[in-house]
C-alpha cells in the first residue's frame, strides 16, 4: 500500500475519532454532538446496530484505521472490510433515520484512506525492484 500524506492524515484522524467514540462508549459519557430531529449521535452510537459482536463499531474502525500504517500487502481485503463497515454504518443510520456527525467524519476518513492508500498501478513489462522496492520497467 502507498503511504501518502493523505493516507497519514486520514488514518490519524480516523484513529482519533475512533478512540474518542470508543472511550465515550465504554465510559458511558454523552457525545459532543448537537441533538436535532435528524442529527443525534447519542441515539446512533447507543443503539443495538452500533455493536458488531462484542465490540462497538467504533472500536473496529479504530483498528481498521491502523491498516494503511502497518500493512504492506492485502489492500483488497483491507479495502473490502472498510467498505463493508462503511455500508453497515450508513445502513444503520438510514434505518434509524438519524445521522451521527462523528460517524460521518469517520466515514469520510475511511473513503480518504481507501483512495489514498491504493496500490501502485502496474504497467506492462514492469516488475518490482528488489533493491529500491519501486516499480521499474524493462524499457531501458
């Protein structure tokens, strides 16, 4: 996976948001978010759909955000898991009829991570260089 400034920015922002929301979940503290008829983070984050297995979706997202910083391979699987989590979260918000602004910010980070960490495009006749770990062509 590539590691660009955008990848670092999206990953660190995703980890910060995921940490904040996970701590609030386990400490049972209110979320810093406005409560209107369509925007209500507390309702979204405390509903049953916000839990995936024994952990909140925010904790899974926190772990997922580490992906582009620590993984060297496995982009397709990492991206598929991110898109699945994104669809789960958006579907959950649509089912409730309420939006969580923190969740939306995290979803933007997920999309930013997926786009910025995409692997290098291979050209015909290209191969990885063992010395520099960059793609070189045979067209010398």
